[in-house]
C-alpha cells in the first residue's frame, strides 16, 4: 500500500516539476514529458501498474493546466500506455537500446496524435484549434518530443544501471568482512 | 502480483480516470479542482522561478555578445526616448490645462489584475503562459494581457476559477487588430510567426509605412482598448500582384522571460 502511495506522490510531484520547472528550461529539457518517460519505463520494466498510475495522475494534472478540454491529456496518456504496451508485448519484444528508444518515442508520438485527433474533433464542433497548426515549427514539435522522450528513457535507465552496478560491487566487496565479524 | 490481479488493477485505474471525467462533466469536482490548483500554485511559482534562474544561468555564456550589442542599441534608444519624453511632457502639461478648461473628468476604471506567470503550458508547439489569476478575479477569455509599461503580450485564451492561460502574440494562432502610429493610422492584423516574431498583415499597398513606426492596438476588438503598444516595425515586405503588404514587428518585451503581467479591464 505504501509503495502505491509513494508512486502516486512521485507521479504528482513529477508532473508538477515538468509543468513548472522543466518547461522553463531550454531545449531539450523543456521537451521532456515525464509522464511519457515514466509510462515507457513502467512498460519496459514490466511494471504496468506504475505506468497506468502516471497516466491517471499525470493526465489529471496536465488537464488542469492544459488548453484542451478536461480529460484529453488523461485519455491521450492512457491510449499511449495501452498502445505502447501492446507494441512491447507483440512487436518490439526485447529490451535492447534501440527497442527502449523506440518504445518511449512511440509513446510520445501516440500521445501527440491522440491529442491532435481530439483537437480535430474540437475544431469540428466549432472550437478554436489548440494543437492543429501546419507551420514547420509546430510540425517539428512532436518529432522533437519523441526523440527527447527516447533519449530521456535511455539516459534514465543507463544512469540507473550504472548506479546499481556500483552499489552491487560495493556490497560484494564488503560482504565477506561483514560475515567474518559475526 | 499475478498477471490477472495486475490487469484488474490497471482496468480499475483507467475506470477511475473515466469516473473523474464524468464527475468533471457533471460539475461535481469543480471546487476540488480549484482547491487543488490553488494549493499547488504556490509551489509551481517557486519551481518556475527556479527554472527561470537555471535557464538564465545556462544561457549566460552564450548571451554576453548579444547583451553588449543590446546595451549599445538601448543607449542610443534611451537618448532618443529622452527627447521624446521631453516633448510628451510638454504635450501632457498642455493636455492637463485643456482638461481643466473643459471640466473633463476621467472615467473611473477598475484597477488591472496583476498576475504571476506560473509556467509555460506543456503542449508542444504552443506559445502560452499559465497565470495565477482566473475567473474569481474577473478574468475572462479575450482580455488583453500586458507586460511592463502597458506593452501588449497576448490575450487570455482560457480562464478557470483560479488560473488562466494566455496565448502569446508570437503564437501562430494569435490575431490582434493593430494600427500604425502614422498620420494615416494604417490598420492591419498582428499575427504570430512560428513562435519567433510578429507580422503585421493586411496592410493596403497604398499606405505608407516605414521601419521604426510604432504599432499599437486598434481597439477593434471589444475587450482590447486602443493604444496598447505592441512593438516597432523592423522590416516591410512588399509583394507584387498582392493588394497587401506585410511588416515584421519586434516587441520590446522578452516573451520567454515574463514573471509578472497585468490584465486591464475594458
């Protein structure tokens, strides 16, 4: 139970950090979508419940701050989660570096296209377009976001595995002394 | 956890999302959402401030040359403005005298709402800012948003109870009716150019405009008063066979470094 609450708190804090802090930084930090990276991480590490939690809480907070109607971000993150999970289970079934990159990039792309589709529906019903913008900069934005998401996931997993190796080495080198004392 | 239990939990989380959506549609969660936004607004402001500081630190080594050039340009502009201030002070004194003579009384206007910039909104490709004031403070869509000294920087796009989102002038979707401060009061429409600069479009070919001309709001929109400064013309582009010409406008405000803005009431 505590583990779930901890992950929920992490999702809330992470999304707030992205909205307020990361968005102020220059590229590529401003293009990092922490919910997307967390969703992709949960999928490749076989922790889909964490991914779903991020989709729910991250989506909720993004919806409270976003331009599109309430529920759009949540729906887009859930679609990205289910589609990417399907992709990982049926198509890209390994955890090699290109596969990890592809999974995170696919999650970011699917999220963007879902939001664009919802925006299209919004425009059909007479709303003001929020994402649909055919200028070159706007069209490049999802591509940049996908590449950054892939890079961020690789960086996170890379740093994590480096640290875990280091800790493992320290533990093994000290273990015999620890046993010999007792 | 077994795969079946895990799948059930995922479905439960997705259903919670669906439930939240319907509760929002019914208006049940409005107060809770406003409370939540109010609670996190303070932390968001601190984080945004930290982000801006870090951004400034990261970009400092690359900006020294630009700052030196900007300093030179500002010195010469300052000299020209001092002359302008002297002239305007004389005009103002004359105006005050005329007001006394005519028994003119100024209309009472409500004080503008001052809002802090909490963040830039997270959608890719958009140029918007999140403000810590909303409908509770009288903010409504289409209201103008101004920065220091009354320079227009955008308009309110969406207003919630305690927060609102402003679409910056540089956003491709932004449109504002504007006029040139020349004798003909040339009219046009200010539009964002890929989030980088501003363009004034629909300027009739026969109108005379030159670089350096000041651009102000035309007041054609009901919520936006006439006379808010938008920027200066830095280039004029004339195309043959086209009935209109286009001008590139430079705003005096750095739109990516906004901390505090004001929303004047109409």
